[in-house]
C-alpha cells in the first residue's frame, strides 16, 4: 500500500485498545497503523458464524482429533511390536 492512498482519520480508543495494538505491532515488527488496517480488513460482520455453527465445528474438530489420537496410539503399538521383533532377530 503506498502512502498516497492513505487518508488520515482520528478515532477515539480506550487505553487498553491502544496498549493491545502497540503490543501486536511490536510483536509483529510493524506499525500500530498497519495493525489497525489489517484488523479492519479482517473484520466482516456478514461472514460471522453462528453459535450453533461454531458448536458443530468444534464437535467435528474434537471428533477428528479423537480419531487421530486413537490411530496414533494403534500405530505406536504396532511400531513397538515390530521394533521388539526386530530386536529379537
């Protein structure tokens, strides 16, 4: 984004908001103004998911995570058994 495309505006913000913006800017190595621009770009009230959709998504993630954990445990058992057999050879 070039400077000639920017327009200066003043907005009132709480001290907590300012502090948070400054922390994010310092952590990311960019300016506070860039953090605000990125936040505005990311905000889309028409694209928010409902609480029911969020719950369904979390249940889906939880289900897939449990399945992955189970498969990992089964794989580790098979691997341990194979390594034990190889050690006996």
